[in-house]
C-alpha cells in the first residue's frame, strides 16, 4: 500500500488529492495536510472586496468533503521535509504542526511514499514596509477574510464620498517583483464600476500602480489579439480600458514604503515619487511558505530542494541565462524534484526557471519586473497531471508518465471589470501557450488562433458561472470529475 | 456646435495625456458590450473557444 501526502489544499493541491483518491481508491492511502479549514475560490475574492459576495459565497468547509471522499485530512501546516528519513528509519516523512483548534500546536511526523508540495504562496507583505492589512496601511483581496475587511473599508470610504469628500484610490502591486496584476486589475475596475453604480464616480480619482513595464503585461509579457486584421498588443487594449474608465496609471514602479495615506515608489528610470491615497489595495509579492528540508543526519539541506525564494525545484532548467537565451524548453514538464524522484511541486509552489516578462531594473539596480503568474487553470492542470503520474508510478512506472509544461498549455482567464447580471462586464481571454514560445511562434510567441480576448457581458456571465461550477467541482458533487480544470 | 456622440463618454481625456495616445471605444462598441442578444451569441462563441483551448491544454 502506498502513502501519498499532499501539502496544501488550494486549487492545485485539492485537484491533486481528489483525483489521487478517485484513481487510487481505498487500496492506497491519500493524506492532505493544510492549515486551512476552508477551501477558497480565490478568483471571486475581488467580488467579496466590493461587497458583491460574502466570505460564505466563496468558501466551504473542507473536513466533510474529505471525510466523504475517504481522504485523510490533517488541518496542519507542513513544517519540514525529511526525504531521506531520520535516525531510526529510511522512511521519508514530513513534520507538521496542527492548526486544528482541538490540537493546536501539536506536532507530528507523517510518512510518505510520494509527496506533492502544493503549498502555494506566502503573502509576503513584510517585503514592503507598511504594506498589508495587518499592521500596514493597505487592504488586500488575497484571502476571503482580507477581502471582507477591504469591503468594510471601501464602504466607509463611500460614506465619506456621499458627504461630499473627494477621495484618492490607489490599486496595484506593492513591490517591484509582484505577480497577480490580474487580480488588482479586476479590483480597480470593480471599484470603479461600484462607484458609478452608486453615483459616486465623480468623487474619486482612481490610479493604478504596478511593476509592469507596459500596461497589459500581466506577468506574461503581454499577449496579442487579432482585431480588424491586425495582431494587437494587450497594451493597446489595457490602455484603452484605463482611458475609457478614467483610471490613470503609474507603471514600472517598485513600491518601497507605505505610510498612512502615502505610497513611496521608485521607477524603472530611477525617479522616485509619492502617491497619496485615501484607500489602497496593493498586492504583496509572493515567496515560498518557508518549508525546511533536512538530511538523514539532521543537517539542513533546504537549498537542495528549494530555490532561494522558497519555491521548490523541479525539472526546469535553472541555468542562469540572459533573456535573449530563454527558451520554452526551460520550463518544467513533469514537476518532479530532480534529487528526490518521489517529490513533486505543483501550482505556485514550484520554482519557475526564470520570469516570463523581460527582466528589468532601475539604474539603482532595483529589480522591477512581474514574476510569473500561475493562475487557476494551469495550477489545476498541473495538479491533475502530477496525480496521474504518481498513480502510474505506484503501478510500476519508473518515471512520470504525464506532462504539463506551461509552454505547451494555454490558460483561459476571465477578468471582471464590474459585476451585474445585465450591466456587468469582464475581459474573457485565452492565451496559448502561457509561456511564449518564440521558436515555435516567431515574433509574437503565441498561437494567434488560440489566443483571443474581448470585453463584454458574456465574459461576466462566464465568470459567474465558473464561480459556481468550480465550487461544485471542489465540493465533489455529482459529475465533478467531468468539469475540466 | 457639432455633437460627437461617439466619444462623449471620454470627455475626461486631456489632449496629449497618456490617455489621448491610445484607442478608446466608440459608443457603438460600448453598446454592444452589454447588448443582451449580442452578448448571448458571444457567450456561446467564447465558451466554444475556451473549451477548445482547455482541451488542447490537457495532454
């Protein structure tokens, strides 16, 4: 009997563990370790952040779902990995610390035959002084609780506006190396939409600030969409929307410090500035969750398994090379750790070989460039793919049998620009492949036949339907496995 | 005085500002964005396109 342990129950981890159980049945043991008691459909958090949904709408309790599926659920955070076993045994194991209130603080060793690291990101608010809702001066929409708080602050702001006050709103990224520009994009335009619906739009100056070198980069170097016989850059469409909705922009920015009502930043050209605000949501940079790894003799071998940013090394080409030498083949395909063949990392937890966007820095040497996004669709596909490989390896395969490179995979994304059954809009787009392949698609890096985008009510309907669909799937309701990642 | 219904919704744009240098939708484009009948047709087409990309992405 094999024991498969999955650390993390986000989009990628939950996908992996549920398919593992479905395919392995009761013959093998499937264990999930996550510090959270609830699953969160993160793409809808921006709607919680503007009061269009509540935390209850975007989360559900994990325990009953896992119990029904026969998955061993440990509400705990993973602390360390021991891939060679310990003093008394060669059996690999992880150590966990319970966050379950009934056992809070208790530690335990969990043995494994196969391990998936799907721990996702640490929201690194600490990387920028004054960033974040806990002790900082900005709100967040990264978690359902953060988004609930963001909406409360937004409502207070709107009360001030109703009394005649003109306010400044600043939304974007809170560090030069952030990803997730898409979430900030959704939030800024949902706020703009809500203010218009409330008749308060003229009481707000709304500004975007991000680390992108051009609007529409989104961490993937932008994309091109066919329009009127042309392949038009996402820069054109992004700037168009900003111009249309009277949202100004500051780009190529690394936010260095946030004080009460002020965000200090440095630009790619070395200039510095201060942007005042009455309300601000700035995405934090991501890092690994801080897992450690130890050899059999107890010595620290964290840097064998993990990159300096805390994300796990997989089958990517990590050879340092300039942007001009990057290739699609640098990107991982099986997500297997190169040193320990029974360890995999999926979703945001794997270490990318390099950025997707071109690296840039200011004359002071400050890196100001988006880091690679791993959105829901790639994260889910990678989780399922690794589950398939592990099942085959349990059944005798020597190597992973399935692959899912982001350079051979597309992403379908829907970015809300305002919620409303008949007056909402969203940008529905696909990009193929996620990581551009300039050898296969010279010039633009992507297949124009499978890369498209448009804004409209249809996109909003799609996003709302996907909300319900993926919650249905995650709750393992009838037909869940038929819904594609 | 000539009226320009195509761009009255972007009256906030100042000449030679960054917003002046990009493209903005005309009133017709904005209308079709929330025209229910047209958007229902787009809903069907977008879903088909997305499903094709999803299918192409699963190996």
